[in-house]
C-alpha cells in the first residue's frame, strides 16, 4: 500500500519542493517521520521567523516556500508574518498539524478548532481534508493555488493520523499534473494600451513589486527610455523594480493621497505596473489625481484592480505585458531625461553615525549585486536615495508593514540566492520581533550580514506622532539593548561600529567571512 505520507513527499518532489521550513510539535511528528534524505528541514525557533524565512525564500526564488507549523498556536504566532506574505503575493504552502481525527471533536489539547478559518483572510485558500485519503489531492490543490497568478499563501491543516493511512490509489494522476497561467493580453487590448501611451503628451510610469517579482525590470527600463518618461516606485515599496541610478528614476512616491496626486500633476497618463493603486499609509486627504490626469494600472491581482479608488485596471501577466509594451511602444520625440543629482556625500556628525553615512559606506563597500533587506523604518527614504540598486531582486521590505519580516526574510533570500550577499539593515526596535533568526542563520551557516541601526527608539513612531500631532505618548523608546551580546548568545560573530572607519572595517571583515555576522551601529535618531 502507498501511504498518504509517501504520496505527499512524492508530490512535493515532483513540484520541486524539497525544503521544509518549520517549527514542530507533537501533531507534526508523523509528517516529519522518516524525513527523506533528499529533503532539507530548516528549523526556526518562532513561527513568525519560520514564515519570514519561507517568504524571503519564495520571493527571491520565485518558487513556493513550504512551511510546517504547529497547530493553532503555531499558526497564531505566524499571522503577522502571513499578513506580509499575503500582501507580497508570496507563494507559500503553509501546512499545520491537527490533533488526531478521533480527538478533534472533544477538543483535546493542541486541537486546531475550526482550523481552516484561522488564517483567513490572509490566505488565498484554506482547507482541512475531509478524509485521510484526500490529503495528497488537497496538497496538490494547495501548491497549484499558491503558485497560480496571483500567487499567494495557502493553508492546509492535516490531522496527524492521516499520514500513515492508505492514499487514494488514483493519486498518481496528481504526480503528473501541471497547472499553467497564461495571462497575456488580447491583441486589441494591447494595441489600445500602446496607442494610449504613444499618444500621451507627458506619460509617467509608476512601478511596483510585481515588476520585480516577474523579473521585468529591464523591460521597464526599455519602456521608460522609449517613452522618455519619468519612473516612480509605488509607495510603501516592498521591492525595487527599477535601477535607482537610472536617468529616468525619480524615487519612491510618498504614501499620502494628496502628496501623490500633486506629484503626478501635469502628467496626462499614469501607467502603473505591478502595484496596488496605491498602498497609502499616513492619512493625507486630497485629490487622488488632479484634473487632466488619467491612470491605468496593470496588475496580476483582481482584488487590487477592484479596490483601486480611481483609474482603469487591466488584470493580467505583468511581466508579459511589460515586455510587449517595451517592444511595441514607439520611441517618443520628447527630450531624453536627465538624472537627478546624486545626493551629497554625508558627513559623519558628532558622536553617533548619521544613517546617511551608513548607507554611503554600504554603497561604497558592498558588492554591486548585494541584496538589501530593509526594516529600519525611519531611514527608508534615505536608503532609496543613497543605495545604487542595479539588479532585479535587490531589495525587500515587509509588504504589509508588519515588523519582524526582514531579519528572517534575509535568511530565506540568502538561501535562495547563495551567489549574492544579503545585507539586512534593521532598526533596533524591529530586530526584537524576530531576533531568534540569528540562531537559524548560525546553525545552517547562512552568511547574511545583519546591520542593526541602534538609535534607542521607535524612530518612525516618533515621526508619526508629529504627523498626528499627538504628544506625551508612552512606549516609544527601546534603550538598553546590547545586540552584540544577543548575537553572541546565539553563537553569531558580532562587531560594534561607532564611526565610519569602524563600520567600513566591520563590513570588509563580514564580507570576507563565509558566515553570518551582526554589525551593531550607534546611529542618530530622526530627531537627533
Ligand atoms: N508591530 C508590528 C508587528 N509591526 C509594526 N509596524 C509595528 C508594531 C509599529 N511600528 C512601525 O510601524 S515602525 C515601528 C513600530 C514599532 C518602529 C520601529 O523602530 P526601529 O526603526 O527601531 O526598528 P526606526 O528607524 O527607529 O524607526
Ligand atoms: Ca530605532
């Protein structure tokens, strides 16, 4: 007899899934039993970290991240991370163990009550198979759901007694199936879009994370050059879809309604590729777009298309449509754009390093194809101004703004991209949400470089308190944390850097090592 266990591992193998990111409990042991030699298990010590690593891995590899969590408690711990994965269209197959079927009804300890409902609304599909025989089918369905456009996380709860049962004898069909997305535009739609761009007097491109996810960055470079159009990155950017030193690059759009409306004023056509319209943050009421500006958004996601408050939307394959436009849009007769002046090199400042200096030093010393993870919330704008990000897949940020993403995701990205060095720039506040990531990086020798920007405060919240005009708010400072000591506690090499020279030395040292390193930098906060 072929068991559900054997059939499921065969199915995962056939789908190219041989890494399991997990944190186990009793309900999961029968799934992990006789773990096949051609599979790798990556253990993380908190479920937010498990999903964060898998998310980074899935985004950087473009292949599904397979996760195994412990029942309701493990899933609950992962929900914050799931909010980011949901917003970044990250293809995650999240499985969780369930109590044995005979004891679910009496709600024995570690029962996942109403399991399929628990992760909603942050998954595309959620399910607990009605019988053991159905598990391979449900797993197959989960993988296809996660990887089909628009990609996203799915959830599967499996009672632990199912794994040793006999699989449906017809399960072999599942091992042969492929499900492909073919979301190209019709000729008429494409011709219309090309004509609208060709006839626009002053078009502008706004690019989002799904351009980078589709590896369509270079198509967008060609499109921008042919259109002679400025390029903005959509607000609250989780990825970098365009080279930041390209002459057409204008920067990151602010995350307020009125601010965006004003910045896009004067353009008759805004073409948004691969972003929601828009991921606003601070409430900045005003006009979405001013009179005379039209917007067309190309997105992989019908939900994004439907909820945009203005403009038209086309749901389709962002990469393919970008490639077709780059080929078919005629060269505009407008003058070629000139690059914005590069920012002045920053002075070190008094006792603590200015964040500008940290980014200038990184930009100078890090490899040109380094991959950056950002969770230093008050310095995001500086990072975008000062880092020369040239290649696709060079930048990742929490897509829902949930902290605790970047440290684990940096480990997952490094696993997916062993040829490129991953550098995670993390605030001292943010570092605490997923600090146990350091343990996984050490144990599996994943050579991510963690730079902790220690300014002793939740800097972004201090800035936001100013925006909201609220005073005397408690809980905004985080003094007294020694990150080098924490890193050493997890077995990681750690270096303190107090000035530019020490930071440069630490970076050279870290880059020469084939091991993870934490560099703690004392930085000036946003308010000095
Ligand atoms: N909890 C979670 C899971 N996500 C959040 N986004 C927050 C709390 C709220 N939050 C922000 O949005 S930014 C921020 C918090 C607490 C401060 C982060 O501080 P930091 O970076 O030290 O990491 P800066 O540069 O000092 O802001
Ligand atoms: Ca901070």
